[in-house]
């Protein structure tokens, strides 16, 4: 479906982001092993009650910004494998420059050996200049599901999960008409790069959980000082849970970096999602 026309301010921001990011990423590609605060990661445990999916598990990653494959990416694949997920969800900003494509798909292929992988695109994926058709071709070749304003359905023993992926909301590319209506025993999971997707939902949209990234958790945090780096499209949402029950949004801090290979007091994140029986949670 053709994306909506973006306001001139967003088109200008996209042009500036594209113009600035490529030289910076190419500069730091000369020293790919240099970086601060990128080597480790935290694993966040998230639990949601939905009886038809009880016992199922997923991993959520975001903001890979993967232009060079490094040893830390092997550690991430190993960590994800140890979590034994049924599905892996990645919410955009996969890379920054076209040269990163083989490195990024090497990483995704490693994850695909662990579990089925579902991805959507972020603003930097568009800034990179890689055509959407090329992303789609490579995803298909690696047996990875790329969702761009699309939905797919997976049957489980007692119900189904609807996995919906929209194009980047911060660039006004998300088309929520792809969301299916609510149905019995269906859990609708929405993958979107930017947290402002929450502001675009309307009353008739049926969503159980939204997974996002984009914020990098602020990337650099100084204790006692408000977050100074937050890209447009976050709506002040830095990380963690937002929204209300029945429309819950989780903002992942992501794994990579933007513009500078630096994270300070903001460890990269792997989110592990587990579904539990609703009755068991009530008894607890």
C-alpha cells in the first residue's frame, strides 16, 4: 500500500538524518571494534497473561544498527539460543549503510537457526538508501519474515497469535489498516519501530501488545539528569512499559548505537517474553 504523504518537516528530518548518518557510520566503520558500553547486554524478563499462549516464549530485539559483524553479535545469538524462544521479533533499524547488508543478514541467519524471525523496518533502514524490494528479496532468501504494513497468523494448540508489522511510524509510514479485528483466543502483537505508534492507534484498533525500539533508552544516561538524546517519534517514552492494559507498549533499549558508538549507563537489551495462564496469574 502506498505510504501517506509525509509533512515537509518529516521529509526534511529524513534528508538530514540520511545526510548525517552515512558519513558518520562510514567514518566509524574504519574502526569497527571501537565503542564504549556496547559489549554487554541485559536480559529483561516480560510476562503477559494469555491462556491460549501459556508456555510460549519470544525474544524481542531492536535497533541492531549492524554494519559490521563483531564478536558481540555471536554472544547475542548464543544468549538468544539459551532462552529457547518460539519466535524472535526485531523492530527495525537493522543497519545504517548498504555495505552492512551481508553482515546484518549473517546475524539474522544465525537467529533464524534458533527460531522463526519476524522483522520490520525503522527510520535508519530507509535512510540507508536500500530499496524495500531488496530488503524483501534478501529476507525471503534467508527465510525471514519481513512485515511492512502486513499481518501473519500462527496457529497454536489453543488459539493463534497475529503478528502485525508496520513500517516506521516516526516517518509516517505505518498503515494500521493491516491490523485484524479482535477474535476469540487470538493474541494480536504489533511490531513497530517508533513508540509514537501508540499515539496513532484509534479506538477500533485491537492490539494486545506493541513492541517498539527507536529510543535506544536515551543511549547516554547521566544519573539525576533528564535524558538529553531522544529521537523524534518517541513521544517522551524512553524505555519499558507504557500504555494501558489491552494496549500495552514495550520500548526496548536496543542493541546498537546511533551517530556515535557510545552507550553510557544504558546497557543494550534483549527482552524475553513469556506468556502464562491467566488463572494461574490471578491465583498468584
